[in-house]
C-alpha cells in the first residue's frame, strides 16, 4: 500500500514545478502527517528540490513519475492515501483521500494489559469505557513507551482533556516499566455509533 497521485494531481504538480522553476529530475513531493491538524489539514504536502536524497528512515515512493518522500512516522498514517486536485471558485488545491478501512482496526490494543487499562477510562458523557465506545483506533508498545491513537465522539467534546489525562494515568499505572505515554488525537475516520462494540451495546441496553 503506497501513496497514489491521480492524473489530475500529477498534471497540477508539474504545472507548479514549471511556475516555480523547480527541476523535475530532483523535485520531490514531501508528505507529512500533522496530528494536530483538523480533518482537512491532516496531511501537509510540499514540492521541494532535493539533491541529497532522502533520510535513512524516510519512505521514497513514486506515482505518475513524481517522486514522493515521507518520513517514517508520517508514512504510518499516509499509507494508502490518494492525492487529487480540486477547484473551488477558480482556485486549485490538493485534496487528500484516505482509505475507508484504515480505522478502526480489528484489534486496536497491542497487549491485553493495555486493553484492560484503557477499559478503566470512561467517557462520562456516555457512561461507557473508551475501548468499547470505539475511541481507540490503534496502540503500539515500543520498549518503555506506549503510543495511543484515538479519537473523541466529537471534536467539540468538553471532556477531551480529562479523558486524555485519564488515559495516561491508567496506562502508566498498569504498564510494566512504561515511562511514557504518547497520545495522538485524530479525527479521521470520524467517530460514529457504529464503532461501539457489541459488548458496549449490551452494556447500554442496545440490541
């Protein structure tokens, strides 16, 4: 699974290269993931000349003859995206489409102890733990660090800060030798009631 440019996006990027005087032979499309961006600003893209090559951990790809560079962390989220071009009120811009099946994952928790720790965190507005509520999209354990990729029921959720604090506290309390918890808050795909687990539906009295 890689990063795909539509023919329209390729043509637009070549036009931008000509306008900016960039050498197509050494110009790369740099793709970066921005976890703090809103739904429309999740990825940042930039055309730049690079004669020194990519870093050792960077993913170097190609689509439509355009060289694409993506750092390792960003590529974890960018895999499978499609970059297209759109026109609004005569202004052209790039649109990034993500695969619908990216999240939630079938088994978002990397370890049973981590899943049980996250089940101790309850969204007070809904009255259900964040695992069965479907807020946890992915977790990773790397040595003494845990990464939690999650969402909220809505970007305007007033309980966000409290829930994030509870997540860190629960993981640090339960995790063997865990010294750091990194939380990445994402908004795509947006949360829906369909993400609630069967166990959660039963707890809430739903069929």
